[in-house]
C-alpha cells in the first residue's frame, strides 16, 4: 500500500511506516492511500466471530502492508485489552426504534479518541524501527479537549518520543483541563493558549511546514510527528469500529449480510466520519453518512451548499470538541472526489480567503454519500433529556448532537434504515451540561457535577474521571497562540 499527498499525486510515494512517522506531507497536504483495499462479504461474516483486536488487526493489515499481521495483532491485543477498555471496546447499544449508539468512550480517557490513540503509539514505535530512525519524535498535538488527553495517555513514557499538547485555555471543560493538567509521564508537556482550537491547529500546522523549525529540531536530535487525525496512523484505526458495528448488527440479527446501514457522526474535524467513508469505499454496505454539527455548523453549510467559509462567528458550545471552523480531514474527502489539483487550489483559497466553493461534479459525488444536519444548544439539551426520560439512555452533549441529527434525517427522508450513531464521549466528561439538560439548572463546578449526575441518574462515574481533584496539577502555563513555536524550542532544549 503506497501513500501520497492530497495536494500532489505525483509526490514521492511513501510506505505506511514512513507516513505514520512523518504525520503531515511536506507540501502541507495530508497523506492518503493511492488505492482503497476491498472488503468482501465473506470477510465481514468471518469477522463476526472475532474479538475486537482480531477485527482491528485484519482491517489494519489491509492499509499498513509493511507491518506484518502478527505485529498488528500483537499491538491490537495490547491496545484493546479489558484493563484499558473497562466495560467493553466499541459497544453497540440499542437506544430505540432503528437507532443504535456505538459507544466509543469506554477507554482510559472516556472519549472516542482512545480507540485510535491506544494503538497509534505502538504503530509509531514500530515505524521508527522500520524506517531506521535514530532521532526522537516530537509529537505536537492541537486539541479541542479529548485528543490531548488521549494522546498524552497513549504516548506517556514511550521511548524515543516526546509530546507537546496545545489547547485553548477557555475552550475546554474543567474536567478536560484537569485530565491534561494532571497527566503523568516524563516525556509530556501541556500548554494552554489564548485563542481558540483553530488557532492551536493552525499553529501546529505552520510549525510542521516551517523548514527552519524542522532544521532546528534536527540539530537537537528531533523530528516532528503528529497524533492528530491529520496523521494516517490515527485515522486508520477509526475505520475498524464502523466495520465492527456492522458485524455486531449481524450477530444481533438486526440486519442480514448485504443490508445497508446509515452512520451518523458528531464531528468538527471530519476525521471520524471520513473513516466511515473509507469503510464504505472498502465495500461496507453503508448508505448515508450523516454529518452532525453544533452551532459551529460550517460542515452542514458546506454539505448543503458546496461552499466552505470559515469567515463566520465562532461559538463556544456545550459540545466543545466540535467547536472547530477548520475541518482538516475534509481535505481528504476533496482528494477522493475532486483530485489533487483541485484540492490544492481549494486549500490555497482557504488559506488566502478563508473560503472555497467546489464545482458541481465534486458536490454531486459528495452528496452521493453525505448529508449534514446540526443541533443548536437548546436542541442538544432537549435531546439529552428526551433520551434519558423516554428511552433510559444517558448520553453526552456530542452524542446528543448526533442523535438529534439522526432523527432530523429520519423525519426529513423517511428512511428507516438502521442508523449507527457514533457516541464519542462519556456523559460524565460534560457532566455539568448533561445535568443542566436534565434538570434545568446546576450551581457548582464540573467536578461537583460528576457526583450530582451520578446521584441523579443512579449511574457510576466513568472510571477515568473519578478523583480528578485529588491528582497533582503539573501543567499551568498559558501563552499567546503566536508564541507556540518559541514554546516548542524551549521544550526541546530542556
């Protein structure tokens, strides 16, 4: 399997290990496979009897061809173990009617990012050996809340790797902030920025593409890599759980082989739903991919109009992991529907003007698979209450956005195809907003809300979020987002 840049199909071909090590293409584009492997019905049926680690190894082996199946199986078995994923890996839960919740948050940080970031460090560690790399990897992460903690937990104390996480100081919940600020590990660093997630993400991208910073890192024995979903090693493991959910529906006798399902994903950066699109391209019987947005509904507008315009007001919402106006992985979809030359043009327009409009042919291809909906704050809160009161299902704010979008799609289309909704975080990660959605008010901190929500719903606080207030706070620094590069230099010279 060979990979090239989304912005230059004539770029030097690279192996999976090389692109997992590198993260981002030198021309600013994202790496994509030059072909999509197939997934036949017999393989899907065979995987029904497999454990999740085996399913993951089989799917990843199709994309990471320079890794052996035994290597991947070993890494998947270690990553998706019962100790790390208490309560099960990628649990599929029936909510009501034809809507199923794919709970991806039973891992060590209570968010779906664990599904990729428990396996990705192992893939990178092998990549360093496979490519003969002697320098240390410096992983830079921009996070809107969940990626940072999941990456920190996955990479802590891994040899030959250092990690630096940037997050918006006022754009994450208290629980998310504490999870990052109390992170253990001798090889990690966490810095808050004055600015929003897009400032953090743009800052990381600029650092990656800066030849001078790469030179300085090399002189100090480092090279850049990424744990964000711009890195293929982070994206590929996300394909697995959509295939796994189809296997589970078959096992539950809810569908028959060949029946289509729809998938609804709450997303800001477009990586999670793009993974579902790749599963569809492989041959998984997926009908519609329902893209669910919050008040920052830039993706909804794009999927409805063909115009992507980040020149708009930025909203802080109760679903902060989706508070994004620059959806990086949308570039990969453009590559597969418009080609590298048009993609490069669109990305240059986005950089210069903050907007682009795709041509009619590209939009038609996108609309074959995708449709967008959004839920505002009031609707999100009402959905949380409705699902708890009427269906006895407790969900977080991001999952509520997706559940609302799934219902909007059903009501608008009349389509009764089973829908798999990606449930991306524990309700306890956003306990104060969930509690307020259920009761109308709450006076107290996010930490107080953990206990209050547990008492109200008679459910247990998700295990990684217990006793956060008793852990030592290690990272308190806040900088201007324009100072990110200097902060990186300071860190590598310690």
